C-alpha cells in the first residue's frame, strides 16, 4: 500500500508526504518516495494520517455480559474510532481473577484478529478487596497491569501488600480511586481520598502507579506534585471529563461523575504540562434499560478522537502532535507495542482523519452494541475516514 499526498503526523513529525506499507509494517515514508508500480496506490487528498490509537481503559463486557458488548463488536467499535489496541478491564462475569481467564480472552481475541487486546487481571479476587494472594504466584512481567477498576481497594493493609507484590514482579497498578466510605456522600472526596492514600503508599513502597480516569483538580494536583518529587506515577483522563460539565449533560451518570468547569480547566492544564500521560476512553457500554436503572458509564471509542480534537487542538490548547502522543505514542509504549509513531519498522497501525469534517453524532452509525452516550446529536469536528491495522484497510463512510 502506497499512500500519497497526505499530511503525516505523529508525536514529532508533521509534514505532507507519502508512506509505504509492506505486509504489516511501515517500510518507507518521506516527502516524495520512489515509484513502485506494484504498490496499491491511494491519494490522501490532503487528509491526515496518524498512528492508530491505543486505549488503556476499555470494557468489552466479555465474558458474561455480552448483551452490552463482546470482543467482536467492541473491536469493530475500536477500529471505527481509529483504535487498533485496547486494554480490557476485569469486571466481567466471571471477574478476571485468574490467568486462565486472562488467556481465554487473549486467545479469543487473537482468533478474531481485529485489534490487539491486552486483558488486565483483577488486584483482588472477584473485586472484593480482600484476597490478593494469587498475585504472589505470578511470574515477573507475566501481566502488564492489575486493577480493581469499578471499585477501589478500601483496605489499606491489603493495598499495601498489593503494592509490595507488584513492585517485586514489575506490574503496574491501575488505581480506580474511589473511597467507598464517601461514594454515596461526596464523590469528590471519594476520589481525592483514595488518590492521596495510593500516592502515599507509592512513596512508601515504590513501583509504578497509574491512576485511571482522573477527574478532580485536587487529584491531578496531587499527582503532579508526586511526579515532581520523582515518583513513578502516571495518569489518564477521559475525553468526556474534559468536554462537558455535569450540568451540560443533565448529570448523565458516569463514574467518576462529570465535574465542574474548574476541574476541566485543571485537567487541560495537566494535559498541557505533561502531567497526564494518556487519554483513555473508559468505554463502558450499557443497554438503554440498564442506563434507565442507573448504571454508570458511557461508550467512548467511536467519539474519542473527535471530542479530543475539538476540545484540545482546535482551541489551541495543545498541538496535534501532543494529541497523538496522548492517544497513541505513550499508551502504546505502556502496553509494550511496536506502534504509536510513524517510523520504518513500526507496525502499520494507522488512522486517516479528515480534520475539517464536521459531523453529527448519530447512534445508527455506531458499531458498538450499545448507544449510551450523552453526546448523541452533538456536532463534532474531525472525522475518522479509515483505519489501517497490520496493513489491512478499513474504510468508513
């Protein structure tokens, strides 16, 4: 595949040129490449080509909750949004609390061969916040991440032991920062309390701590301060937490909740200064009935790029290069993937976008099983035109 006359952008590069794909890898790129009569040629027509995105935080609901989403529909939704790699949370049914279940998801995802899938392991058995001993049986680097996403580990002693095991085995802890004592009283205090506690445990024990879906100004400031002190703490924010306040979406229920304008400003400042390592969607599909019954969460994969481009790049908060770093380069590095930049030898996982295209969110166009989003009917900027994964082209209308 030979793509010509296209804007090539990654975390460093930004120029108009050409790119060649051989098999599943990038084999050449430049302003003008030598002729190749055997290559399947495409004209970019002034569109932009970026490294495809990697999502550190996704729920595909498989196994056990596949009425909401499954590996196939979730993977197609990811491709539709420009993602070719995803990191799955363990709160399925059964909970992913064993390596046998991890391997089952990996094998089924490989058989589909749609996107690269990494399945996380729960920190405590069945997310009950008590039994962590099975982590001691893991080999070093056997899993990339452990997390009890969906709930925090509220027992301080249990969490301290998890920190010790993960440091020894070189496993990153993904913290869902929520102190359950305050969940029904004040979700801001709930997030902040557990953020502060987990940072103190990191300072005491060491290792790598990654905070999921940071949403408050107080939490992001605590993370920034710990980074400045030299501790290995990273974090992600979601597109929806930087796009709208709770009032703007009629208090649509997500966890953590939509926040206030001052929190959005603090998150954007943290994106600008490098405190935030990645933007992750927390793609959380539900049925309409489940949302009406109060289930927290929203789908995100198919809207993320447009929301981020519209919110961050168009107003001039960050460059398109920085957005690529947040959506692709850094999360790909964290998942130890050979992708995330436009370099010879990197996987040909790419996305083609029309940065000038305005479009209206229409649930009929979703490839996800679910349609739970407060942004249906909104006009967004920047449209995914095509996704390339391992050299295979998926075109979108």
